């Protein structure tokens, strides 16, 4: 029978996600396991696969529209079932799925709801747009905006998510035509639009306060020194997870100074001949994995029922992206060569900055590495990214005076690292043992090549 495809919960704690790209169209036949839609979560773009064979009977949510988790997004007809029967069956079993926007022409009524109207999950009433409440001043500029090319209704053809991102980036969408249906502006179109000032993209905002002009003038003069930037989904996710970490995970910190002259010399020799250039961070990741193999009790996480220890070493790598931070996970690091680590990290970082990571690439692992050495930071402490049990903060390698084994004062290149550990998993002695193993391997890098 017909199936209603609903917005999946692809990230822990997520309440909504956005359709980025439909990979199928109405009338297309799909098979179990076939990717049918790309869904954008707070930190990644995920391909969602069909869970049964059939024919796409209707698409309920346009690309770029943010939708609540559990809300209907498409209708799939079963094998041998006509499109009309599928729509009727889906409408009967799930009232929130009807009417079907974007269905085949003979099934798409002219009074179909606007694509950007949020569809509620089954079992909850569908918002009826007709008895609209008293209008608020905010939507007025959108209603009066000139229609884009290809539209004749006088409305701004862009999804709520696109409008929000455009305001944050200071992009004026007035008069723009997008690549979506009927010229609708979708998220991918924002990359090709020039950014401007946030104030310029919302010129009508001060006009709504005209009746109280004298009071507002004094207030605006007092508040002219700051600008409010709306929180993005990623920013909210970072705030939520790190607040959870600092309030529920008992952190403690250990630091070590590592002499890395041998690492720098070996790296220079490798890069003279290697096609793939190796970074100091690649050595750090390899040394982290080697220390986990040497101290297997440290390769673990805390769960509500048990301490889970892993056989392989999967390490998260903190990557700075526009507007936030993501931590893709490098799998099986203990079995990778330095060049393999370098290739994988570069691929993950490039796709992270392009928003092309899959949700599975952001999950798992027991440990993470955060490196701020390229910014000149010499020492810092990082916050653990749950469910990981530790994170290593790596500073800049600098020339410093050190005392040699013979007691003589020399100059060496020193790298300071700080281990943040979850005391539920790692006791002080165990964390110190792991840090000693890491320090020994990063100071004697030839051990990482055998």
C-alpha cells in the first residue's frame, strides 16, 4: 500500500531539518536503498534512502524548506498501485499528507497549499492558512516585495530557511530568480548571490517603528555600537552540546611539552619525495592512535549502562567551518599510513567547509584532536565532544630553551598539548599513562612508521 515518507530524525535532539535536493521526481520508480532526497541537518547533508519499492506519487516539501521531524515530505505508491490510489490511501491514513503538492498534473488541485507551508506530523492538526491571525508588522516587507522573474503574484519566492540565511548574510533577494520550481530561490542559489550589509537587506524594519520615532531615535543611538546576529542551527547545536558537556561531563586536564625537532626533520624529508604532503597534525593523529593501541583502556567512552571499549581507533578532527565547527571522524587511524591520514583529513575538511559531510561521518569515535597551532596559540584547553571521553588540544610549535639530558641548556622546538579527559572513563593515572605514550611517540616519530 501507499507509504508516507516523513522527515527523519537524522541528528540527536534535532527538531527540524531541511530538504536540500530531491533526487527523484513525481512518477519516478524507486527501489529499496535508493537515495531519494538530500536532507540538511544542523551540521551535515544526509542522503535519505527509500525503505520500500514503488513510484513517487507526490512531493510535499520543496527544496530549501525547513520541516519538523516526523512531518510528511512525500508519498510513495506501492508496486501495482496507481498514483491516484496512492494519494487517496495516504490521505486517508495520514490527513496531514493531503493535499499532495507537486503531484502529477491530474492530481494537483489549483488550490494546493503554498510549498513553504509547514506540514505537521500525522496525528496533529494541519494549520489552516485561511483564518489567519492578526497580522504582525514583520512580514509586511515580504508581501510588498516585487515578484521575481517568472512569478506574477507579487510575492518573494524563497523558502523560510533561505530568507533566514539571506538575512544573516546580508543578501537582498528582491527581484532574484532561483533555480527551484517556478523560479523559487533555494539554498544552493545563495552561494551565487553577492553578500551585502544585513541592514541593507531589511530596509523596511525602521519604518514599522515610525509612530514612536523620538523614543526609538534615542534608543538606536544608544544601541548603535552592536548588531544582533540571529543564531544558526549549527550555532545552536554547538551551544547545546558543549553546554551539555561542561555541565554533565567531569573534565580534568593534563599538559605536556613535546620536543618535535625530529618530527619536523622527518616531515621535511618525506615531503621532498612524497606526492601527498604531510603535516605536523598528521603525525599528531598517528601518535594519538599509537598511544590508544598502547593503552587500550583509554580507547573507551561512557554509556548509561557500561564503559564501552573499542577495538579500533576512530578519531574526531575538529574543523572550522563558516559559522561554526564540525568534528568529522577519521576511521581506523591505527591502520592508516601518514599519507592515508593526510588524504582522508583533507577530504573531510574540504567537504565539511562545503557542507557535504554525511551524518555517519560525524558520529562515533572515542577521542578527538583540536589543533589551533596555525593561529599561533601556544596552549589551550578544549571541551570534550560527547560521547567522546577525551580531546587533545594542540598548540603551536615554538623555539624554546630546554635543558638536555646532559644538563646543558639548548634551544629546541616545543609543542604543548593539553589532554581534556572524562573522569568517568579515565582516572588520573590512566590519562597520565596515555599522555606519556603519546609524548614518547611524537618525540620519536620513526616509531610511527613501523
